[in-house]
């Protein structure tokens, strides 16, 4: 029933994502952060570069694996397999994906010494 060569969605296969979800998508998330998007933003502010990149990569891989599945099934995987304490809707899923996608895209930096003052 699993697709060819795709890893099982589990805490063992997504350790950074599991740690993020347990630490930020917990039952008090709404009180503490307001929304999944704000929780993801808070994580990105709190985490170091390696932690952000690890979670962003695993979030992206998770999204690839659940492509085409219902939001109910995605939430079951997030909560039962990866330790999330909250369920997200499709819009929230897209918003969190957009936050993590920022860390996966190559950046074009403008260095301060290149700007005229």
C-alpha cells in the first residue's frame, strides 16, 4: 500500500520535524502563539540555522509524501505519527509551508557595502 521507495512517515524518519511539532504545535499553541503560522515563525526565530534547515527539509519531504491526501489524513499523520498536538486546515498548512520554503530557496543577497548610503 505504501508508494515505491518512499520512507514511512514516523518520528524516526522525521526527527527534526517531530521535535518541532512537539515543541511548537502543542495543545497550548493557540494561547502561546496564536496560529500555526505564528508558531512556525517563532520556531524560526528561536532555532539556529541548522535546526531551521533540518525542519524545513523534513517539512518539504513530508509534504511531498502526503501530496494528494486529504487534510484529515495529513492531520492524522501529523498528530499520531509525528507528535503534533494541533490539527491544521489547508490554508494553515500552506502558510507553514511558505515559511519553511523560505529557508530552502537560494537567496540573492544585497550586501550592505553594495548599497549607496
